[in-house]
C-alpha cells in the first residue's frame, strides 16, 4: 500500500516489544507531536501494585512470586514471617498405565444403547469406560522467620507486589527502626531472593528454619546454610494407608543460603535444625529447590537425579553475586517480557466523579490511610475505576510469566502456588476449559514463550494418548480426556460420566498449536501432534443419524440433560462442542498441510471427505444454540460451562460476518445461561460477548468478576476476587485471572488471518480514553491503539513477515491494506494510512 507523510500527530513510544522496534521508536519520536490523549496518558508510569495493609491471614491474602517452576507466597508477618514454597515438579505418584483392554467391549455396549435412544442406560454403562484418578500437586514447604516479641508492637505496615518489578516489598516501623523486606523470584538464577534490612545498623535479628507437610529431614550444613530433603507420597492421599513409609515418590530438596551484612552480624546453629542471626545490618536469603522428577515416563524410583546436589549447585552459582546483581538480572529477564505490552484506561478529563479523582484512585494512600487492592475491589461497583481493570489485566500477564516459562511444567489449576497436600480438584490440569484458559492470553498479550510448556506437555500426552487410543478405542493417532497430571495421564477420569466420557481434551489443546502458527507464522511447531490428534478424530467419527458422521458416546462437559421420559442422563451422540472442536482441528490440519506442502496425504484426503459430513449447528426451539444433537430439556439452564459456544470463542467457526443467525442464537444462549458462575465462566462470557462486539454485556461481566470474596468463609455466590486479586471458583482457581486478561484483549483487538478489528467491543462510556501498545494479532502483526472520547485516534501496526492480513475494520469502516514485512503503518480514525516507515529505521 502507498502511505504518504502528513501534518498529523506523531506517536510517542513508551516501550516496544523488541530491540529493533525500540530503535524504530527513537526515529518515531522525531516526527511531530502526538495527540493530546496519547501525550497526557504517557507523562508518568502508572502504578501497578497489589497492596495490603496487614500481614496475610489466609493463603489468598499472601502475595505470589515465581520464576516458572519455583514459586513463593509472601505472607508478610511481622513477629513471625512465612515464605511458602512450591516447585512445579512435586506431585504424588509415578507413571501409570492409561489403557484398558476391556474398554472396546464396553464402548460397543454404550454405542448400541445410544443408538437405541436409551440415554440414561448409556450413561450408566459408560462407567465401564472410566480410567483412574489423577495424581495430586504437592506443596514444598515453608521458610519460617521468627523475629521475636520485640516485633509484636509495630506500625506503618505495608505490603505490596509491584508488577513493574515482580517484587514484593514489606515495610513497617518498630519505634525509630524502619524495617524492609524485599522478595523476588529469579528466572535467570532459578532462586528466590529475600533481603531483610533496617535503617539503623545492627537491628536485623531472627531465627530461620525450614518445614514441610511432606516427609522431610532438615540439616544445617554450616552457619550460613540450611538444607531440607524430602519425598512426595507415592500415592494420592485418598489411596494411602495410614503413615505408609514412602520411598518411591519424587524426592526433593530446598536449600537456603545466607549473605550477612554489618560488622556486628553473626549467624549460629541452633539445635542442628535452625539458624540464628543476630545484630546484622542486613541479610540476604537465597533459596534454591529441585526434585528427582526426570520426565513423565521415568519412575521416581529409577531416577538418577540428585535434587540436593542440583539445588546446592544452583545456590553455589549465586554465592559471588551481590543482591543488586541478582536483582538486576531478575529485572532484565522479567521486564523484557512484561514491558512488551502496556495499557492505560481512563475516564477522561471530564470525569468529575464525586468519590475521588483519577489521581486519588491511582494513589495507594488517600487521606493518610493505605488503600488496599481489596478496598479498590470493594468500591468498584460504585467508582468503576478503570485503573483497577489495568491492574487486573497486567496481573494476569504477571502470573503467567511467573508460573509458565520455557522448560517448566505446564501451569496447573493453581498455577504453581499451593499450600495443601490435598488441594481442590488435586490442582490438576483440567482440559475441558481450565488448562486452555490458562494459556489464552499468551499469544494476543505478547507472551508466546510462556506457552512453550503447553507444547512440551502435549508431546507427552501424545505418547501416552497413542496407547490409550490403540487399546481403549482401537484407533490410530492419540487421545486424552478431561483431567491429567504431571505423568501425562491420558485415560478417562472416574466418578461421573458427564466428566469422564469426553475424549476431546487433546483435540482442544491441539488448536493452540495452530493458533501459535497463526500469530507467529512459525512453521516449526509440532505439526505431527496436530496430525496425530486428527488421525484419532477421523477414526472416532462413525456413520450416524441422517447420513452425518457422529461422535458416540458424546457428552457436553460436566452438563446433564433430561431424556424424553424425564430421566437424567449425560451420554448421547454428537454434542455441539464435539463437532465444533473437530471442525476446528480438521480445518487447522488442512491449512497447515497447505502451508507445509503436505496436502496429498491420506489424512488430508480423509478429512476433506469427512468435513462435509459433520452435522451443522442446530438452533433450538427457544432460538438458542442446541447443546446436544437432540433438543433435550436442560435441567440446569444456568450451568457454568459454555461448551456449545466453543465455535464463537475460543474457536472461529462462528463469526458475525459469516453466521449472523447463529451469532444471534449464541447471544440468546448467553442470556439464557445468565451472568452467575465461577470466575472462569465469567471471563469466558466476557470473551464471548466481545466476539459478538457487544461491549455493554462484556463490561457487565467485568463488573460481575470484580467482587471481593471474603477469605476463609463460605460464600453464597460464585466468582469474584480474593484479597490478593486471585480469582475464585471458589475456592481459588487461577484460570480466570488469565481469562480476564485474554477477554480484555478481545474487547480491544480481534483478528483472523485476513482481518484486523480495532476496538471491537470497547465500552466507550466506561473507558473513553486509553492506549494499549504491544497487542498481538494473527498474521504476526503487532498493534498499538490510542483512543479519546470513545473514538480511535491512532493505530500503529507492523509485522516481521509478509502476511495475509488484507482488511482493517473499525466500527462500520473497512479498508483494504497490504502489510509489508518490517514496516510500521500509522492509521487515523478514518482508517486512512498517514505514514509508513521501516521498522528498523
């Protein structure tokens, strides 16, 4: 496309995603002045802090830190502090057998009952398809710091997690002494670092110990080092008998090294179990941890890894580094990821809300009182503070950076943070929404590296899943179901067919492989995994009703229906979600094969034959999308899952442009489901309304989520936020933190391989002014947007590749574009291209 210069505004760059783009920013700053909205919003760095006015009383009051595998929870106690530790490889159990040679006969029985319309009987018979339970994620232990009775009378307490630096700071006063503790978790050095200091020399004294709820032994190797060695249970809690002597579980170790400052500081050993520090100016604790886990196919009893040696070696690599050096490396690593994307939302200059000014809302202290993040959540229903939305958006990105990095385990149901030996739902990855939602923000929110553990995990699932497919279903390819664990469990769950009988978990995950290509244009990511998944799906489809191919048995995740004679059941055939997922996978394989030059394979030919025979989406009598192949009565119309809307989001088989009538039915389905539900359901609804370009209802779900959940209490509602801004089911599940971030991104930018939609679901009356920089779109496109008075002011976009984006949309406006590689394009609200310049200029 041609783009000439003009007298219009120049874009002020705050931070850009890559070094090359930072160079381009310097050139851009020499252009003419930006719009008033952009200038004003970029005058100062916005605070992004999760703030507390007191020590944590509950797990969900503590502040999370992490480097992908090692995690910590800072409770911030004064007289007694607890730094709770997690490591992502600490699980019960060992590799399992995920096959059942009796399953094919059971499958034949279930299919025949479904064909006879005996759905309640089929549901009962489907219990014979159950596999075993998943294993359980375990806590590592605690670092305990006892400061003594002199620390019980304190004032001016404050604890805060700063998202700009990924550090937790705890400050308080005792008399004239100002104490400070700073915590961070370093990915470059694979350690947690804590510095304790005071403004008066010689005032830091405490006793340090290590403890764990798992079987362990603590030793003090010298006056500067604590070592804890332990072992995870070899069986999940419900299967263990009494105090069994576990010797075959995953072994682990945690080591704490001390650096002491000040002429009077001294450390001594107490009872061979603790370290006593007296009269130091400051102390730095460096924590390393490791385990004997050597992959999902190695039994812990056979592992040759020595976690103690690994942890000590990690610690030794930091011994000659100062605190400032450790922190600088941490900041370089973390901010490289975090600052790829910035966002600012505002009510605008005309905001005259009676409660507080924009400045007051951003400040952590108003009228001398600390305004905690929980206070901000409580007042959101009244003040609807846009800066809190900013904080929650970036908090989701912070948490993903902290719990999922290249080489780590996949983010589980609680990320990496857990204090229980029997956490809710085992903290196991659930594949019927939760694990996928954990990774929804990775691509659009410019954190693609953070999803690498997902692809590694998929490869492991495919190994076990190929055995499950062959033995249980006599099929080719690979399959997995709805709950898994560190051992890549691929067989069905147990307890209830509406959970267990769902062999679509791997297929949904495989769509993330195709999405990775669409966003990055990287051809090197695991086409064989997608191919193997599609091979199973081709075999899984059978000839069915009306000449269509069908899935049988089939469930809509965790939901039941009433049969025509009024019996509860969950097993039938060809649920809407099954067919939507299969259609997405098949389409991805065809497009991938075309890109890779593999369009003449037998699989591609079989898919081309199968696609026209998949059942279409059906509209029910009440003008909603049918969830099952038959228009069954739904006994729970406000069910938390939105499985039958998968094709709208996160899928792409339903679009306003191509399926207006189906989109209307999708909207009716959302109204019918209602607004109540756990946090992840709320954020899924946000994203679904955004895909319908319905900003009003998307924002209603923002309001719905931002509600305080009192910790430690049973509540009579679902969803909401805990004091540390973690999302609630309840109890705590981390998925909605990620879902919220992804949904906000959908409200601001949507894309297909050919189209970019700017501000498609912006709530203009709520966020009339704003800037977002560094959002990613399909086609390897990066987008910066700025708007004022609810209208687009400027849009910048660029790509590192030649790509297929051909249309730009804003409201009713559509313009044809051609995005050349390494060129920045600047558009105004009328979608006129004002300027274009080389990315590396």
